[in-house]
């Protein structure tokens, strides 16, 4: 149940009351008994923590030990067509064939418009 804050405009008393969402607001001051109570708007103490609440937590692939995690595409990677492609191998054959494949796919896409 949420805790609401109230202030009495007659005597200046600040107090809190635990109420359900459907409960009617308090109107009568518990101190001076006058009907001058106003419900206050206060900051929420609610915040999300832990795994699963952020975009970066979704879609993580489990990687077995010894296997490098897949690299996300970023600036200068093959995904944007700029920079070089690293295949992780000493020879550039795989990188070159990957780049050729990207160029062919790009040409096909431009021609189909």
C-alpha cells in the first residue's frame, strides 16, 4: 500500500498515512480536527534495479568459456560499410570475402529500388 503525505493548512501539521489506491483522501486533521487537510505530491522512491530492466540486459547470449563473445556492430565496422573488417584470422581472406559479400548485397539493394 502506498504512503501518502498530508499537510493541515490550519495548524501546519505534516503527517503520513498508509492508504489503498481507492481510499478517499483524508480531510480532517488528526491534531486540530479541522477540515483543512491537503494531500501533498511528493517524490517517488520507486526505481528499478537488477538484471532485465535495461535494454542492454536483453538478448545477451550465453558464451561458453574459451569462446569469445560476439562483437556488436559499431562505428567503423562492416555494418555501416565504412572502415575495415577484422575476421580475427591472421590472413585477410575471410575479411576480404566478407567485404565482397557486403558490396554485392549493397549493389543488389540499390538496383532493386
